[in-house]
C-alpha cells in the first residue's frame, strides 16, 4: 500500500516538475534579393528570454526562420525582419504577406542601416493603398509594460538622425511596425557585440518587449 502511494507521489511530482511546452514561437523572415536577412544572430534569442522573464510569456527560446511562401508563416503571431541590403518580394510572396497581416499577423521591420530604400517599394507591393505613417509618441506601442514617452530609443548613431517608428495601418489596425534610424535589433544582441552601454541594451530589450506585447494583445 505504502509502495503504491509512493509511486503515485513520484508520478505526480514528475508531472509537476516537467517543463511546460512553449506556447508559441516567433520567427525571423528569410526574404529574397540577396540582403542579409540573417543579421543579428543573438538578437531574437535575447529578446525572447527577456520577454519570458519580464512579460511572463512562454515563447520557444529559439526563433524560427520562415519564408513568405511557407504555410507555416500563419502560425507565428510575430515576425521580425532585418538587414542592410536588397529585398525582393515576388508577387505571390507579397500576396501571401498581405493575407498574413490582414488575418491577424504582425511584422516588425528593423532597418539595420541601408534597408530603407529597398523595403519601402516592396511593402508597396503588399499594401499599394497604404503609406507608412510615423506613429505619435502617445501610441500604445510605446506604452505597454515599459513606458517610452519620447518614442524609440536610439541604439546606434549612423548619420545622427533621430529614431522613427513608422506603421502601416490596415482598417485601423497596426499590422507592420518599421523601426528606422534606431538599430533596435542591434541593441538586443549580446552585450559586448558592440560598444553599447548596458543601459542601451536594456532600453532596446524593453522596447522590443513592448512590440511583442502589443502584437499579442491588440485587437
């Protein structure tokens, strides 16, 4: 009897101690055109870890990689895109990205310096009727878990221009957030990758957590 009771206890303890499976994954966009879509290798794992710690999310620790023509695109609530160079969406990819975004998905585009002149015309293929608009500092994306009353943090200087957050609004819903002159993803990378002070790294992660929180909770 005691042996059976001990066995039941051990089984219950093992079940309780077993790690909980991740609720979902986020993905990095693998796009065509030859640009370095794979840049900032440590950025998303660090952001995921930070979100799981501060937002109490249960995101898989390693990001997925997804192409625009992959049906798995629709399984990721948050897709991140970065790079310095050329971007090309085929007509079929642009159509599929539109379906993803209008169906509830969220795309974060982070200009890693040099992406702007390529990504704007490609996103026009996706939403020819929309223009990127700069979001006011009062927008909820700046006021989630962490408060950014002056908008995006400035991670790297480049040409010394101010950081800007642009959005594509489809029927009033923010479907794409574009961080420009900011280098937000660089700020997520391992401390020591660049000469950024820890405070800059922390600010970048906090803003990134706001993006994830907003993407997961907006209507």
